[in-house]
C-alpha cells in the first residue's frame, strides 16, 4: 500500500519511544511505501487535497534514523492510507487538518478517522461514560469551578485541550489558588477548563491501556516522580510493566465498540485506579514501551487492522 504520514518533524523524534516512528517502521517491514509531510504542508487546491513532502525510508539507527527523497507535491487521494499523527495542541490548525482529511473519504482510509477525532477529543469523549469516570466539570465560569472544588475539596484542574501534562494542577483542600489559576488560564485563551476529583490512586501510577480497533492489547503503568502529581512520560513519569485488571477490561468492553464503529483504530486510554480519565485519539503513544514489556508486536496488530479495513 501507499502510506502517507502527517506528523511533526521526524528529525528530533526518539526512535526508542516515538509511536509514529514505530508505525512507519512496521509499515516499511510489511512492504508498504512511505511518504511523510508536516501539517503545514497540507492543502486544499481546487478540489484536491494535497501535501508537499518526501518519500521516506526509516531505520533503527540513532542519529541516522531516516532518509528523505526529493520533495514533491502529491494528491493524497492517490494513497491507500493517510495517518493523522501530529501531536496536539488540539487547536484550530488541528481541527482544520481534520476537515481537509475528511474529504479523502471513502477512497483513502485516514487513521484515526478525522471526523471522529474532531468530535471526540481526549477529555470530552469520556463525558459519554460518567459512570466510568471520576466526578468531572467542564466550565469557564469561576463560580462553577469554585462550587465543584467546595464539593470535592481535592481536585485536578487542567486545560480542556492540553496535552503531555502541561498546565495540570492539583488543588488540595487548603489550596487558595483557584482564582489565580482561573485568571491565568482565561487570560491565555477562550477555552473552558476541566476539573476532576483528585484520585489518590495516581501515586500508584496512571495506566495507559492501548486499544487496537476497539480491542485492548495491553497496558503500561506510568508512575509519577516523587513529589509530582503528573505521571506523563513527557514530565518524567516512569513506565512500568503491568497487566490488565477486570476493571480495565470492563472499561474497554464499554468503550471499544464505539471506537471501532467510529474508525478509531489506535487509541490510548488513561485509567487511574478504577476510573477512566481520558480517551486519547489524536496522537496516542505507548507502543514501544508496551512492546518491550510484553514482547508483543503492537504495531503489527495495528497494521493488520488497517489492512483488514482496506481489504473490506
């Protein structure tokens, strides 16, 4: 198949951690051809969705992990699969990408389906499953947020469209910074904030469960550094081997059919204790860590799902 990958610059990626690199590596091993472009090179031109980028070859050699062919403009409708793999923030640039890539359907398979990526951002899809999640409020209004904190005492406050642990604050029972943080966040943009009841189980780790075409294939546990509430690996969280519990499987059984139906082939959900906190569909990570811990070729499973959809 002809595969195009829309992602952030490939030069700085960590080849031992980056999921997009692992996806490209596995595609190449399966005989597929690769084309790479950055989001700013995506365009709509008189009825065609195009991109300016490069034929790509990857290899697992640190510091020499890719080779690019000559830069060229391509019509993305001529590709079998386009990967939407740039990292958040989930801003208007990201949303515009999903609108343009939408126009490739049904001839080209876009992974994950951009229509539902746009409608199911990480911290909003969980609102469809209130019985699986900790108490949650999405609001820009300070009084609403104050009432939520007064009710639950110990909360997590974060930007609704943030990522990688940036801007995540724990406000304990005696914390008086909610007003100041609200002023800071609302001075930056017009977006709401999301508040959730703090889950003490986070000290034992924030589990990333990976689902492929709606089915759980494994998990890693991300343990926060001492004195840190955030467990994201971007901010120093330590990945550990862990299995799936009955509660994890229950959560996956509830959300899996919806993810499969909406074309969300590669998804990473976050589970703290017994609670689902996020459903990551934009640019999930964790493939390489899980492969090292479990010895399972997760990238192969992803490509088998994609190849199966293309065959149908």
